[in-house]
């Protein structure tokens, strides 16, 4: 009887102390995707995408069990100039009709505390490449309706030619810098 009670107590203790991973649904209103590229060799030009969707699963006890999945609709590109936006959506650049989204799906998460290395499949123009980015986790906080929010930010550079985007190589730089800031609502 004592052995059964001890086993039951141990199992209950383990179950109560095991915390499941937290799932966050990306809030597109409080998240952003900003890009910059060298224009005419003169200065960096900045634009952004008005939409981002996705889910982040974060396991504080074992970050390797965490995951990230994001999608950025190409139709939401915004360079503050309608004619340029239409050109960016054309086959010369993002080819929005054929490739409606830029996506990222993690394959590995490493780190502790607030700094993580997130490796995953980044897909642009139908080309998928594995990339690793540094992600700095922000604090959790309460939203205006009492919901729990969490998120963070990554900054990285990629070569657009690696994904087949080669239009205007002399006018535009090959390197594109990205800042992705996400805020999610805990489910």
C-alpha cells in the first residue's frame, strides 16, 4: 500500500510540475515585417508588408520543443507608392499571383532565457532554403482585454538572388535586410 501511494504521489507531482508549451497566435495589428535594400548604390530604401500570420509554440522548459510558423502575404507589400507596389507584386520581383506568400517554418530552436537560434525553411518565389536567425524574446504582458501577449524580434540579411529574384541587379542591391517583430496572443 505504501509503495502504491508513493508511486501515485510521484506521478501526480511530475504531472503537476510539467508545464505544457504555450501557443501564441500572431497578432497582425501589433506585428511587423520591414525590409530594406540599397537603391542606386546611394542609400537604403525601406518598405514593409502590411500583413503577417502565424503561430509560435514556446516551451520554456525545453526550447527545443518550440516552433515557429509564419506567412507573409505578398499582396500586402507597401512601399508608399502604388505604382512601385504593383511592380513589386509583378513577376519582376515577388510574382504575387504565382507565389502569394513568403513563408518560414522552423525545424530547430536552440537557446535559453531570452535569446534563441531559430533554424527553419524560408520560402520565397517557390525556392526554399534553410536559414538560421537570432531571435530575441520580449517580455510577456497583458493586453487591453486582459489577454496574455508575448513576442520578440529578429533581424537578418539574405540575398534575393538566392531565391531567383534577379531583376535590376545594377540598380538594386542583392542583399535585403529584414526586421520581423512578432507579438502573439496566448491561446
